[in-house]
C-alpha cells in the first residue's frame, strides 16, 4: 500500500508556525476553589504564572523607570529622531527601506559637475590655496629693507635691460653706472629709509608720552568731580554677605603642621627627656662640666689600632725631688691630691643622697635653672682661665728650678725609651665654684624615681618634700612608668594608685588637714583609675569594707549605736563620687558606699554638734550620689527631719513622732534650739575641717552661730530633696512629717534669710500635698470572653451578598467607588513594587561603588607596600655596603 503524500500547503503552514514554548508546571499557580458550582463560568484568574509576570514587570521597569532614574540629574536628553523608530506598526525591514529611500532622495542630482566633489587640502586648519607660497617672515623695523630689493634693482640687475639698446649712451642717453655705484646708492637709500622710520617712531613715542601726561591731568579733574558728586549720594550699608566676603578675603590659611603623636610616642619622648635630665644632674653632682664630658667621649683611634678594645694604661711621669733625705712634692701637687680625695668622698656622699631623693621645682623650671647654672659656670670658666694659666706657668718655673740639681745625661735616653704622656688639662672650674655646682645639683629634685612597691616606699619619697615637689614626684613617677614603656608597668601603677589612696586618707587626718594637696591629688587618682578600673575599684572597695567593719564593731560594743567617722572616711566617700559613676542601678563601688552612708545615718545617735555637721555632710554626699538616678534614700529625709526636731519647740505634754536614732525624750533633744533672737546675725557656711579639728575644745561649737548654720543647711538640703523626689507618687506622705515639724520652729528668732527659706519650703510642701491623686484602677485590657458551648449558627452563603434595592444613580456611584478602590489598591501595589525595585537598584549601585573603592584602595596599598619594600631593600643595601 503506497504512502499518502502530504499536501504542499500543509508543509508551508507547518514551517511558518512557531514552536510552542514548553511551560514549566512548577511555575503555574492554581487558585483552587473551595466548592465547585455547576453552571459557574470559569474565571480567568483560576491559574497564573507569578514568576513570569514578575520577570515581565522587572523588564518593563528596567526599560522605563530605571531610565528615568538614571536621567534624573541630567538636563540634556538624547531624542531619537530616526524615521519610524517609535512606530510599532512598521517592521524592521520596512523601517530600513524607508530610511534608505529618504537618504537617496537627499543626495545631489548634479552628477556631471567636476568641481563639486573636489576636496580642498588644508594645513593646520587653513586651506593650502589661501596660503602664500614662499612667503618671507616679517622682520623688525631696524633690519635694512626687511631683506627685500627694489623692483628697479631687480629689473636692471636680475637679467634685465634686454629691451634697451647697447649704444644707448652714444645715442644721447646718460652714462651707465657701475655695479659699485649702484650698490652705494642702494645702501644710502636704505640708511635714509631707516633714519626716517626711527624719526617717525621717536615722534610717535613723544606724542604718546604727552598724551599720557595730559590724560593724567584730566583724570584728576574727573576723579575730583566724581567725589564731589558722590558726597551727596547716600551710601548703601554693607550687608552680611559683603562683610563675610571681606572676612574670608583676609582669613588666615591653614598651614601644614606635624602629625599628631600617639599617647605611646609622647610617653616615650617624655621618658627619654627625664632620663637625659637625670644623667645631666648626676654629672653635675660629680663636678664634671659639659666640656669635660665631651672630651671624655672623644676617642682617638691610631693608625695601628686593631679595634680589639685593648689598651695599655700609661701613668704620667713625675720628677722626684729629695731634700734632707726625703722626697718632697710640690705644694700644688699636694693640693691637687687633696682635692681629688675630697671630691671622691663627696661623690660617694652624693651618690648616697641621690638614692634618697632631694628637693627642687617642677620640670620646666628645673630646665631653666640648669641652663642658668651652665651659663654661670661658663662665665666663671672664662674669668678663671687667666688665673689658671698664671698658676700653670709659675708651677712650670718651680719645676724647672727644682730639676736643676738632679739632671743627668741619661735622661734623654730614658725619655726616648719610655712613651711620654701629656699631662691632663686642669678643669676650668676651681674648687669653690665646682663645689657650688655640686651643691646646686645635689639640691635638685631627681628626674627619675623607682616605682614604690608599698606605702612605706611612697612615704620615703614624699615625706621630706613640700607640696609642690610631692606633686612633681608623682607626675614623674607616672611618666617614668607609663604602661606603654615596659611590660610590668601596669602592675606598678596599680600599686601606686593603692598607695596614693592611702596617702590621700592620711592627709585628711593630719593637723591641719592638707585639703589643698588632696585636691591636687585627685586628677592623678582619676587618671590612674581610668587606666585600670578593676584594680582601682577593688582598692576603694577594700577601704570602704575596712571602715564599715570598724563601724559595725563599734555598734556591737555600744549596744547598736555607732559613732560618726573621721574626716578620712568622709573624704574617701567623696572620692568615690568623683572616680566612679553614681547613676548606675548597681555599681561595684558606688552601691556599697551609699549603703555605708545610709547605715551610719540610721544607726548613729546625735549627741554633739560635730555629729550634726558630719550628718549634714553625709546627706550632701547622698544628694550628690542620687542627683541623676533619683533613688529614694529614706535615711537622709529621716535624719534631716530629726535635726528639725532638735531645733523645734517641744511640748512637754506630748511626745513628738520621731524615728530612731532620734528619741522623743532625751538629754540632747535641745541641741539646736536657739537661745536668743538673732534676726540681724550673719549666717555662715559650715567648714567641715574646722568642725572636725582635734584642736577644738568640746563646747566651742555650742553657740547660736553654729545652730543657725546647721538649720540653714538642713532647710537647704530638704528643699533639694523635695525637688528631687517631686515626681514620686508618695512625695506628699514622705515630707508630711517635715511639713508638720517646720511649723514648730521658733522662726521669730532666726535671721530673715532663714525665715524666707523656711517659708518657701512650707509653700512647696503644701502645694505638693494639695495635688489630687490618681485613683488606683486596673489596667485597661480587653476582657477574655467565656467559652461558649452552644452551636454557632450562620446564614447560608449564596455566592453573592444580598444587596438592598437602590436607585440607578446609587448603583452607578457604588460601581464607581468599587472601581476607584480597585484602581487605588492597584496603584499602591505598583508604587510599592517600584519602590522596591529602586531600592534594589540603589543597593546594587552602592555595592558596585564599594567594590570599586576597595579594589582601588587595595591597589594603592599594594603600590605603597612595594615602594616600602624597595626603600627598605635599598636601605639594607646601603647599610651592608657601608664599611663603618
């Protein structure tokens, strides 16, 4: 059976048909319906391809939005005016054909023109046809004729005269001139023309100068007339912009400076400076001048030196003189020997004293004093130079006289055999001046000190010095043992901090207390604590713990009541607030300190005026501690309330409501009661050093002046605490006992300033107590519903919501609203997608810029590393090639 042939039309149709694209089933998203309803039309959104639609959206945004984003800062635009480019109805072949036809129509139809298409050759932008051939350059006026010859000369001499008859002269013409005569005429004519040109040039110059002079006179007249005319015209004031421009015009420009040094570099330079100054001080203590030191450093190398550090000590020769059977030395030699022995003993003493330390001023003042001493020594050297030379001359003469009786013939031979050593030069300073320099150097403060290992070492360094020198010693200790200079310096500085804290406390118990020195020590303590915070915290915690244990032991021995601490404990608690933060909720040093203060205020009875002063100081410390955190400390408010009780009028029929350590009945309840009226008295601030002085008598503070000062401080602290705790809900209840106690004070006996403070405090407390309070209520939360066990009944859904009957206009309005909402949602969705696309584009651009920058930085670093390697290699090569 034969095969059936296919029709030719079917083959052609199948060729033109494009192959169908295979759809990836994983890209299709099917929107399944919950229920299938018969008769419902299948929606066009029952399936879709989100990946394909997303890629199409991205491509569309790249073609439109990305182009607008890239062109946002550009004012010029590239407009495509190609024929049919924006016409989508034309295919590419049709566009190309129409463009070709338009180009052919623009071509010129004059095919037989021979001159149209000739190309004009150019040279440096100029046509060769317009450029003159063999053109001579323009010469100066002073050159003769510019290098050219007259036309007559050319006509006659350059192959001319052919039309004239040879027997011209015989026919009655003029005699022909020789070539020499003609050349002379040409030279004379050229000189004449040159002279005329120079005369014309000189005349032009004179006229120009005359015109300039006349123009200056005219300008003077014009400037004068302008000034007279401008005087009547109101001048405009310079605005801010003009003033700023003038200031910028005369502003100093920045100059290049040295690079900023790091802390390690500065510490290293300071250590080297101190070592150099200390070496100079030790040299001056030994009586060695700078010139002698330089001479010692100069080493002479012989031509036969083998550089093996081998030397032969040759003692200087001297001539022995005998008298009466004994060897006699010159008086000058004996004095020199005694001076050397005495100087050697003094040097030993100086070395011992140097290890113990000495006194002097700060480093900068010491540098100036050293320079002055050196200048003085140099002047003294110059003055004594002549005297030294005279002495040397006289000694030489005496030597020659004494050698006459023992001269021998063999002396020359012995001298030729033994090497002759030149006698060393005598020092330029005499003994007295040398002693002055040594004493001055001995009195100077050393520039370097060993780090103290314990408190006794620190006392040995600081004990015999004044306040200024002590601070200088501490500064040099820190500089000589900076952390960056050696490995174990950090531990040395931690030990120094511990010793300084103990020394700080000991200064407070001296009589009188060294408060000024303590104040100067605080910056050193702060900088040391910042270098090692953990060790500094441990030191202060140990100090506080030790004092708290002492206080606890006193409380146990006295039935639960302790004693207020001395000034050293108070200063340590003050130091804690300076070195460490007080606003933390929990701190390793601040929290134990404030707990210790609260314990002292709660467990110590007030039996003396000193107790009042110490309690007020502790309350001020608590206020400083809690000023930022606003932590409530009830012990302070209770103590201040108790002081008001001690200053108030008591009713013998009633017991006052006070809290321990105060008692309603007792011997010391009238400690702050003012005995007489002091309305005109001047209230002074309390000085804690005066109050806690050991030299003060017991009853020296029992006077109205101290009582008024204590009441004033108490009222001031209460005002500060009230403003600090005003945001607390229980502020009125906290200060209500204080408000009641203020009414019991004998205000009529107080000065006007204290009365005003008390009235202001009463007013503020009354305002805070009268404020309405918020009722206590439960938080506003949505109540949880009870569990329901009844079945939930819902209406049957009929595919569409039931709509109420409405008019035609309302239905149209509803449709428009629905369409508007739909379009709005679509626009918002598209805007969100556009924003995300731009964000991705900006991120990719930034990443490309960062990658490019990293690449360039890497190249620069590589180039610098290569240069540094080449430099070091060349440096090593030079060092290896250097024979020395």
